[in-house]
């Protein structure tokens, strides 16, 4: 077994805790998410630390992450630093762990500070969504895309918010699949937004506000966005049908 541990210089005091994570993660910590990836938080003195354990990769992914591309954990660490450098708030990276067995990546962990902001889904999901929050989100997305940032899973649970001095402040999480470009075209921007929500009314409102800020044709932009959303949802339906037929869906 080969273990790689990277710790940010500002968090060297957490070295003992981080070194123990592969053993302690299973039995300690407060569970925040238990899905494909598992997320827990730990209290260390006055600090709250969040640890994300990525799903064990399949054999193809093991080979890719071992020899051809960075692991999810490494990208989460590097992208957090990159985003903050671009003026985009995200929890501060603390470190990451990669464990190889028989020369191939088998486990990986990303460690960060905790953000106490709430998920945007709390005020934008539902019939009476906050138009003020939706307007603020549209402006935030224009800023993200203007900086060439494409979040890999841009949905309302991965955008956290708080209101400070009557203004919305946002923080991005789950950023390891992000992409960075010199500039983005209209199609890339809209395609990136298709995961925001399945609520047509909310999507139309956000995209209309986004189009106004971009000085794009509103009706054409909304129509294009809805077509992208329809294709995305049809793809999901086909995938689920295939999984059901083949017995692959859990």
C-alpha cells in the first residue's frame, strides 16, 4: 500500500488528525452526506473540518487516476486554491489523501474548512421561490462564466449563500469537476446551467435575468435553455430505464 498525503502549510497543526483519517473516517465524525461519495465533519478544538471520501474508482478509473489524470481529491484541493485566487469563495483547502493498492488508486479524501452558509435550494426550491435570491444568483452566474469557470455539477445544493448588509454572498462547493476556460460561448454557458433546477418557472426566471445581464435576446435564450434541459432530462430517463432493464440500478 502506498499513501500520499498533502497538507496546506497553514494547516500543518492538523497533521496528526489527517494522517489518522483513513482509519478514523469510518467510525468517527458527523455524517453530512452518504451517497456515492461520503462527507463527514469533525470538530477539532474550535475548528470544524469537513472530509469528503470519494467513491472507490472502477478499474478503468483506477488506471486513469494513477497514470493519466489527477484524482478527484487532488483536483478538489487545487481547484479550491485556484477559485479563491480568481475571487470566487469556496471552503479553504486543507489537504488531500490518496491511497494506492497494487500500484493503482483505491481511496481518496479531500479535507477542507467548513462553510456555515445554507444551500440555495432552501429558498429557491418550491412554488414561492425568492425572486431576490434568483436575481442575485443570475448575477453570480454571469460573474462565474465571465471568469471562464464551469462548475461540473452546478445545482442549488452546491451553491451556498448568506445575506450580509442586504446583499447575497455565495460560496461554491463540490468543485472537483470544474473546468476553466479563457472565455465561454453562449452554448457553453447555457449547457452549464442545465442542472440548476427542474422547475421550469424558476429556470425561466433565472435565465431571463441572466440574459438581461448578458444583453442576450431573452426569449431566444430561454428557449435554448429549455431545449437543453429537456435533452438532459431525457438522457436521465433513458439511463434509468437502461439501469432498470439491466438490473444495474441500486
